[in-house]
């Protein structure tokens, strides 16, 4: 780190610089002593930033034990401005956090909170907002907490715009409304909430590779409160509320509610809070970064935390690195670096696709790619199907593994399997007990009055909402959801069929197109109906697959009869669409009276079998759930396409028709089913 | 000039001229400041307005001669002159200090004694109770022969941002510096034979530190 001024220089008359302390986003800070021997901190603000000094001058005469005192503002011979401040010798909250990668003892959290609240409420009481709270700005000097950089935020925002030098550190604590230029005191409440979360869990709620990604998460993502003890979730959720009008309004209230919640937990104050909700033994083993392109979230951070605590080398790194950066610095097993690197590249690509490409563009690109694939026959060619089947096998294995991992890590109290219904495999699935609002956790004794909402705070509701989240729908609501989705499905099926008809050479005649749209629509309707019936309820996967298989038999029979009725099969001039020269794995069982193929064309039984297996192979209800991770996921549809090809290969059934149908059904089900964006899920009152 | 008179005033009452290289301050940019004491016997006690006697002079309710740190070979001992306890136990005679020992002087002052590196007998005193000399210190180093500075936790001074380590070592009352990094002393490359006991500002890639001889943490 290079600094402008060396030891023993005297840029300001009366002050001798002894050493540099640090470089912030906007200037350098030095330790200096006056001629009489008083130690001060000197903050150099470069003139070329055209800074406005009003903010600091406003705070020049504020006196509070929990605020770093500003003594004076001086100008040197170069016309640079210096802020003369109280020197605070102790460690910063940032340093303290580095020492507790798994979360601080609660007593320490309360100490920091008390000091910060006192200083901030003094500021707010004078109509001032700090705006740039972060652990590096909070100090503890001889047990007294001091909030630093008071009045400097104006500088910081100015310099941020002019120079891209700010560290990502600031962004972790920035309230969402700051992006819209709104700076109420709720901004400080939010930052304080983030710091409370970090002090308790050892990590910030929103991590990311870039400032943009983190800001986006502040705006849209819900914090994962599962790491916190149940009693504390409501108050942190209220402090991290996206909408400043709905957030806790002042720091005093936040402190009061936090203390009440701590009292309600009856946790020992000498230990970190997360110690109780997540025993170290249950933390996942350290996994290399490549293991979770998407699992960069809690799993990765926790694993890194364990690694950091476990090895001295990693502990040394943790002194200087934030968890997010740490993920890339913890040395993995030898030979992992290539995998890690490719994992990172892949992760970055996924992240780019998910965050930086606008949704309509994503849909259009996806549609175009699929059309090109189908048209060229690439997707339905035997090679592609072979690859697809291989990938499907790998993917299923992978998702099984990920699920096991997430269950281990969440300490799912159930082996009944309700947590396994994860659509987005990496999402945290709230367990049954917790989502029913009990202060759960088998390791913790049940406090008195458990299960009753605490006075003054709303009952806790899950904040990471997935298809596994239990919800209460009335029958009318279910009907409404189903009919809306089914109505929309008609339109979507029409569009999809039109795309296949005009975009590819799979459907050659209008009759085939009519058949295709009817089969797609019928399948989608049945799947949507079943999904909406099961939505928000608990249920065994196997049970649901069985029912879908039965439905598939019915749909297949109808589709087979329809094909015969339209003279597409079993007629003098059958359609080439339905012809297959594959004898399949099942094939004809003449002896058992099972006739699946009739001279290369599927019989009604063949249709029924195909649809039945297709319905069973995928967990279709997840594609229709209104809490699915995204309205439409291309990967889901491609898996459906491959599943279609696989089933067609097994039954046998015409491969191109089978896979295209599966793709179409998946697209129609996903696009048509009603969907709640993640940020609106909390406002539902169905939990 | 008023500033000038203040400085001379301060020098008169507070600064004790450095007799040799046996006491200096180590100022490290972005890290902190340590008082480095090289004697084999050191006095710790209360700071005094005139006639400072203690080598480690704390602003604390202590006697001016409260205890002595004594080094014999590679071991450090505490010789209490007033009420002292080590590891919670009141001690009356010379007591061996181990890595991690918590010392209490009088009723209030608590210090932690550490020997960070197994490679050297150099010890580190950390301020636990917040009682400090007149100017704030990050800690006090009781230097045996070597001082390791660098990015590792088990160095005497851990400088996480430094790319490599620096070794300060004493030979015949002189102080030298060695490093794999290319360090400069007033813009010219530093040689290992250069005696630094008169004070120096050393610069390297991403680092800068200063050795300031003196017993009292002087500002001038």
C-alpha cells in the first residue's frame, strides 16, 4: 500500500505524521501527533474530487461518546483539505468479525449494537443520516464503540461516481433505496441490520462477485434467515425490509426489538447465536468452489468458514479477505484448480445469463436456439439423444447428491422427504417445523411460550420461498390458479405449435399441427391441474409420480385414439411423423398380448405407455408451482426434451415427435402457470 | 513561533534521548506501532511527569517500579516488585512466563505475554485492559535477537498485506534488516550491512515502516 506522505512529514503546520493508517475509498488516513503530543487521525481529501465540505462542517460540533469526534478541517499548502479527527486506537468491527468467522458471542453483538445505536440515534435526532455504515467504520476503543466517518458520506458518493476506486465492502451494507437516491435514516437501519446479521452468522446476507450483483441482490433477493435462531428472524427481516416505509423506522426500535428477541431465545450470551441453530459437526465438509456454481450461497460460505477455522493457512487469509473473496483463495485439493477455474467461468456465464441478459431477450434467444436445433434435426438426432441421456443420468445423480448435501446441511428434521422436493436444487428449503412457525431445532430446549407470536413482532414467516414451502390455499384459490393457467396454456400451446410448424420440418401438414397442439394442450392441462391441486402441500414424490403415470395412461389413450381418428396412424396413408424404425427396449410382447408397434407405427397402447412414462419421469408439478425459481427455465425444458427422447427410445415411440412433444409441454406448463416473483412471495398471507 | 515553543517544551519534559539502539519504535504503515525493547532486563511501571524510570511506562494506577521482565537464555521471567499475578495466581518471586500467560499488575492492569514464534525468544506484550503509554501502541516487543515481520500469523508482527517477510536482527548493539524483497533506504537499495540503530525509513513493494530510536514515544 503506497501512501502520499511518509513518516515525519508535516503537511499541516502543528501536526507530524507518524504513520499511515489506511486508505479508504476517498482518501488516506494518517496517524499524527500535534506538537504538544496529542494523537489525532488526519484524513486527506484530494481537491480534484471537487468535494463538498458542507457535510463535514455540519458535523463539526457534534459531541457524543459513540461518534468519532471531528476536531477541525484544515487546508494544506497544496490546497488539499484535511479532516483532523479523534484517533481511535482499538480494533474495528471489521477486525472483530475476522476473528469470529462463525459469528460473534451474543454479548459482543449486544455491546457493538448498544454503542452504534446510541451514536446513530444521536445523529438521527439531529436530522443527520450517516449513510455509509460498515464494519470498517465502526471502532471499539477501550470498550467504547465509536462510529466513524460521520458526515463524510457526501464525499464518498461523489468520489464513487468520479473514481471507480471504492471497495466492494461498502456495497454489502447499502440499502436498496440508495440506488434510487433516497437517503432516509432507514438507510442506517438497513446497514445496521446487515451488520447484525453478519455479527451473528459471520457472513453478510448478500454476497456476489461484483458490486452490481450485490446491489441487485439488495434490490430483489431475500436474505437467508435460516442461519439465525428462530426468535431473531423477525427482527432481522424487519430491519432488512426492502421498502424503507415498511422497515423498522429507527435504530432505537431495532435495538429494543433485538434485545427482546435475544431475551426470548434464552441463549447463553457467551456463545454465537448460530452455534445453536447449526452445530459445527453438521456443517458441510469444505467443498471446492467448483462444486457449487450456483451454490455460492450459504453452503459455500459456510464451508469456507469451516475451512478458515480449521486450517491456520486459511485463518491467515481470513485476516485480509472477505468471505466472498475467500471462496477463491482457500486452497482446494491438488489438481482442483482447473476444475475450480472452469467452474468459475461457468458460474460467471450462468450469472451473466441470469442477471445481465434481459428476460424477453433470454426467451427470444432460447426460442431461437431451440428452433434451430429442432429444424436442423440436431436435437432429435441419435447422437444428441445419446449425449442427452448421458447428461440426464449425470444430472439426476448430481441433483441427488446436491439434495443429500442440502439435507445434511439444513439438518432436515424429517426423513419423510418433504424437503427433498426442491425445484431449484440449491435453494434452501425451509423445513416443515420451521415454516409452521415453531421455534424449532431439536438441539434447543423449547422456550416457554414457544409457538406463540411474540408481542410487538409479527409471527415469523419463511423468507426463502420454494415449491417446498408449505402454503394454505382455499379450494377457490386453487381453482382460480388452475383455470388462469389453463386459459393461458391455450395461447401458449398455439404459439409453441406455430413455432414448431413454421420453424421446423417436424410437422408437415395442418392435420399434424392440429394433432400436436391438441396433445400438447391436453397434457399441459392435466399436468397443471394436478400441480395446482398439490401446490403448497406435502407429498411423497413417488406417490405423485404414480398419479401422474396414471394420468399419462389416460392422456396417452386419448392421444392414441385421436391419432387413429385423424387417420394419422392405422390408416392406408399414415403420417411419417409417427413412424419409427426403433424396436425399443420394451418392444412388442406379442405373447403377453402387448402390441406397442404396428409395423413401425405406435398403437394406442404405445401412446399410453409413452405418455405415462413421460409423466412419471419428471416432477412436473414443480414446473407449475407458483414459487418456482423463475417463471421459465430453459434448462428444465431441455431436460424435458431429453426425457421425451429417452422415453421414446424405451417404449418405442417416434423420437422426434416424442422429444418435441415433451419440450412443448414443458414450455407450455412453465410459461402458462401462474408465478409469484420472489420479492412478492413474502407478502402472501398463505403460510 | 508558537508551534516551535510547544515542541521544545515537549522535548524538555517528555523525551529521553536514546542512549543506544536498545529501544526503538517500529511504525508500520497500515499496521500499527510497537515499542521494541532490546534489554535483557526491563522495568514496567507507571508513567511519570518527570524522571521517567520505567522502560514500559503505562498511564495506570501502578507503582513507578512495578515489576521487571528478565530474560535468561531463551526464557522470560517476571520479577514482581509490587502486587502481580500470572495466570490468575499471585506471584511473589521470579516467575517463568509462558506463551499466552495473562499478567495482572496491581488491581487493574492486564497484559498478555506471548512468544509468537518458536524460532525466536522475542516476546510480545499485548494490552488487554486498555492501559497504554502516553501515546497509543499496538503492543510492546521484548526483542531477543530477531524480529520477524510479515504476512504470517506466527510472526512477531503480522502484516497481512505484505508480499513477503522482513527480518530485523541485532548484532553487537547494532540493528540490521534482511528481506527477500528489495527494500530501499532513502531511495537507495538497502544492504544487509547497513546499521539501522540510528533510525531509518524503509520502503518496499506495498510496504513502508520506520524505526525510530527512543525510549519515550516521542512525537518530534
